C-alpha cells in the first residue's frame, strides 16, 4: 500500500526511543515523520509549526461561526444618551 509522508525527515520509532532529543536537534526545526514498520505512526512538529496550526484552526472556526451568524438580525437596544 502506498502512503504519503508529509515531512522531509523520517525516523523509526526505535531510533526515536534511543535518543529523542538528538533526532529533534538533527531535524533543525523541520517536521519529523515517525515510522513504525515503514508506515507513518506519528509526526513530531516544532512548537512554532504547532502554534501556527492552532491559529489556522481557530481562524477556520471563527470563519465558520461568522458564516453561520452573518445573516442573523442584530438585537439593537435603543438607549438615550442622557441615560448613559
């Protein structure tokens, strides 16, 4: 079975268990695909990439909420300036 690997760097889980930090250092800020029996088991992403992914997910969610609500009628409340 063919499988796409979405990283330029790969390592086996066995290699990762031996010395995780050395693999992370060797990747120099790139994502690592962890392989188990030549199949992707997990990805190790740098904190900056993970933070960007979270921001993108939040933007997508906010866009979805906007699309749901953009046709709702606003509940306007009239207030006299003297009441403020």
